[in-house]
């Protein structure tokens, strides 16, 4: 049987956008938001406004329109939220792919699928409004998660709705509704949702990392940014 990561990689052969608008592959710039980023360590991470300035300056200095990165990245920025720092759970390794573009940018389906579930994960530092699509290709069922959306994106949704590849499914939220982050999409590929609906961990503990990396391969295997 083909490894799940290889299967995901085989689904597309070229750049496959997950944000709408006039973004080509050349418009994207990789950004490191790990603990190794010295500029980030100097930043007041509790301020989503300051984080937005950092992203904007980063893109402007590189003549880029969008930033991406973050898979399997150890981040200190989650220290600001109790959601990730509890007595039984210190989660700081990011297992999705972040795409940093302006608030209210259209989010589009990179693959055809149907709406599995959705909810507003409204805790400070959480996903905010979230959508999960279910996909079936070559008898393989898997899921994609879209976090940090606008609240308006959840209106008029119904489980089972069908979305074509490239069709708009949502728009990004601003910091007042997206869990208090600089505007960005958290995109994650998931083999087994383990019974969850409208939510799935996107930041995990080191102790659990290997299992999650198997269940959630690098989303860029699909997007090919």
C-alpha cells in the first residue's frame, strides 16, 4: 500500500492554490516562524498587531505577496495562550501549513470534496472559525482543515455540501475573529480525524509528534508552493 504522504503528493502535479486571487507560485515567500527566528524572538508575541507588521515588512522587503511555512515547526509564539500550555499538555510544534495573506482573502478548495464539519473554535489562540472538508480519491478517504476564517464563512453552511476544486469555500478572518492572530490560513491534511468534528489539533506535543506527522503529512506535498 502506498504511504499516505506519497498518496497526497501524487494527487497534484503542479502548484495548487488554496487562496483565491491573483497569486502565482512566484508570489510566495517562505517564512521561518520557529524559535530560531531571531527577529521573532525580539517581537512582542502577545500582540497580533505587531505580528501583522512583521509579516508585512517581511513580504515588502522581498517583493512578495504571500508568505508560507510552518510545517513541523517548533514555535515559541504559542507561549501566550493557555490553550497550548496546561499542566498536562505543553503543545508547541505546528503540523499544518500557514499561508499569510490579507484578511478576507478568498479560500478555495485545492481538491474537490464535501463539507464534513465546521465550528467556531473561539478560545484565545485557537483556530477561530474552522471548516473541514472530506475527500475521496482512489478509494482513500481523507480530510483537509481550514482555520482562522471569518465568522461570516460559517453562515449558510450545511454538512455534505459539495465543493469543486478551485471553488471558494470561505474567506480569512481578521484578528478580532480568527483566534487573535495576524491574518493567515492554517491548512492541514488529515488521514484520520479520530472522531473529531470542526476541530483537530494543529499544534502538538513533542511526545506525540511522530504519530501526528504520520496522520498529517506536509500539506505542501499537495499544494506544491
